[in-house]
C-alpha cells in the first residue's frame, strides 16, 4: 500500500495549537465580559485550532443555532445561567466546545420627589434600588448643570418650568439601570396666572388646573 503522508500545521507556532491536516478543527472560544449583565452586549471570540471554515453558535442553550459568525456579539434579555456551545467545522469534520455563562440581573430602580414645589425651595429626591450593593448613583437634574452622586439628594432649581430628571445606578456587578421622570417647579411670580398640568394618567382629561 502507498504510504500516506501527513502535514502538521500550527496556529502562531505554538505546539499546543498544532493540528494534523486531515483531522477536524478543535473548537474553543472565550467571552467578554466574564460576568455580563442582562441587556448588555457580550462579545464571543473564536479560539478554535486548525483554522475552521464554519462556526455554529448556540448562545442561549436552547439547541438552536443563534449565529454563524466567527466572533458574534449577543445580548441576553434576562439574567440566568446559560450553556454556550460552539461547533467549529471544516472539510475534515467538526468538534464542539461548551462553556457556562452566568448573566447578572440589572438593578431595579426608581425614584420619587416632593415636586411640584415653589421656585427657590429645594426638591428632595428619594431613590429605591433593588440589586447587588454597593451602588453608584448618577443624577441628572435636567437643567443642564445639576448633578449628584448621592443616593437621596436635594436640589434647588434656578428657574421655574418642567424638568426631566434622570437617575442611573450601577451595582456591584457593574450592571446599570436608568430611569427618568418629569416634574414641575412653580415660579411664584407667575402664581397669579392659571396654568395647566397635563394629566397623562389612564382616563385623564389633560385639562387639570393647579
């Protein structure tokens, strides 16, 4: 019988990455960040050996192919523990590698105020957060200059009007959530005038008077 010759190729010259021509690729991958958050993108990077030409990713463990790109980005809509599998293939066959990824929940946040208040009086903001402490707070008071890193700040506005206030909270897992609400600062110099507050509640007539 004729002798069969083989050729050994290596990725980056590393012995551990060597593969004999005629055998299938060896699947492998990494992902970043290592501890991702729900609703945030996760980068998956193929590290398969022997130059595969095809990739089939099951990114949420349901048995279906979610991507055929070599290095996909995937966003998990909910926290949980998922099994990620990559099948790397070429003309000689295929192999599959699997890893478990734990996706952390975003903090659940909201805040209240004692608005509407008269211009010149401080507005008290009170946050509520459910997640993994400690938390980092970032307030934007909606007037172009006001900000705070406190959990429950008070802020005095320089002029009356309607302001959209935003709160962003980052928890110990680096997971981030944001929420915003609009409220009214009443200018006492205009208190003699009638003004209308739009009623956006279900069934509201949009014509309430203060």
